[in-house]
C-alpha cells in the first residue's frame, strides 16, 4: 500500500493523541500544520492531476458533522437501510469508475482524529432501541482498511462492537490489510467484506488495489480468525469474456471461503453520473467502460440497458446459488422489475430488504432483533 508523500495537520487538532499515533507511523513523511483545508486544496489544485495528487496527501483533521449517517439511497430504487460510519474521506487506490474523483473539489485524503465524538455517537446509538437493529459500514466515502497501516482503527472498532449484541459493523475493502484484525475480541459483530471483480477488470480499471487472489486469501484468513464475511460484486462490467471471467471468479470465491460463513452478497452493475464520463476519459484513456450500451436511469445515472442488466444478474445469481444455495443475495439500487425478473421475487414479499439483511445478520453474527422496524 502506497505511503502518503506529505502529511498535513489541521492546527485545531495538532495536539490530539490520534495525530501523534499517525505521526509515529509516518515519521519519515514531511509534515505541515495548516489553518484549514483550503491550504491543502490550493496546493493540490496547482498540480497537473489534482485527483491523483490527493491520493498521496494525508490531511488529519476533525469531522465537524455527524459520524453516523443514513445511506442516501436513491429514489425509485430499493434501499437496504444501511448506516454510514464516517471515519474519513477519499482513497489511496485509483479505480476508473470511482465517484470520489468528482465528489470532492479537489479530493484529498482526510482522516478524522476526533474519535471521542465518534464513540460518543456510537454510545448513544448502542443505548437507544429505536430502531432496534443497525447495520453500519465505514466504506461509503473511503475504503475501510486503507487507514490500517497508520491508525490501527479497526483494533479499536472491532472489540468495541463486540461488546454489544444489536449492531454489526461491516468493513468493506479492496485491500488485504487485515493484520490488525488478528486476535481481537470481535464476537462476530464485525463483518469483513470485500468488493470483488474479475482479474481483467482489476488490471484495467482498479489501479493500486489488491489482486483478487490476495483479497480472497485475506478473506480466508479473516474467516480463520472467526469473522463472518460478505462480498460485493459491484460494479459488474460488461465486456468481451465477462461470462467466463465472472463465473470463474464465483467458483474461486467458494473454493476459498465457506458459503455457510457468508452473511450476504450484493450485486450492482456499472453506473455513473454523466459528469464523471470526461474525468474517466481523461484519467483512464485506455478504459472502454463508458462506451457500453448505457442509458439514463431513474436517478440520472447512466446504466446498462435494463435487459442487459437483468441477463447479467440472472447469470451471476445462478452461478452463486449453484455454489451457495442458501446465501442471501441482493441488489444495490435496482427497482422491483429487476428484482422480479432476475431473482423471481421483490423484497416486499419477504418483509423488505432491510428485514432480509437484518435476519441474515442475526443468523450469522448472533445479533438480537427485538422487533421489526
């Protein structure tokens, strides 16, 4: 995993203990104390590729908003009722399709050190019974494990979640940085999760990420340490040879880990806001992903023509169910028609997608759900 080339510290947190922890891990990296993020942004904006430059600059600051947030979801598509634990922003890896390239202006690798506020919010959530159960993840605005070599945050989070029985934490990653998860009292309340794609797509579209074999080896190691697992085939991309490659990927997955230990698997096809297209074309000139049969979706994102998505999902579902007939399979942001035609049911038939995911977490993670939403 690449080290930052420069460390910036917000003067408001200069004396914070978490800053000292990161400095100790990155003592060889030049640092500068700044008044606010604008100084960092100004430096990056002057570079040739601010998006790439932001991946090599680490800014330690405080989160001035809520740490626990609702997943924004998308109107007209089925949402899973997820919660986001906002530990930081941006990513050291460089995926062609990543929305974070256009989400921040310019993007900068931010890590929030005021974790006393984070744990105060979690304490309140743990004490509350409304709603009775939560699924929380740190992988919405960043990768969950890129921070591990410098912060060891998972070494605090996993035991913390392990001391209760009503909330699960999902750590979603494209890395194999799992060393800090060893030997923790996680009590199966932390789910180790990986985004997966075919080797061809990882090579061409996911710069700086771990190979699929390395991700699966890391998953097997976490399973040996007692962690429940989850996987996300997202974004699935249509290209010449996708059927052979994705079928082989599914087989490799279940040769490596036990189907019985997988809490859920999500499927999502390639989608992007139109303003991302020129960024992809400029930064990834050899990429062909934006030239497929794409049409505007209900949310304004460009998506594969619906019949193509349904065919893709049917095949993926068949390969997965052949290897793991009991695993919970769900779609990320698809409508009822896609659910019905690809899987043969809609979530409402089973009490809703959130209830389906909660029930699977209860089976695999030992959480207690006292009543429905």
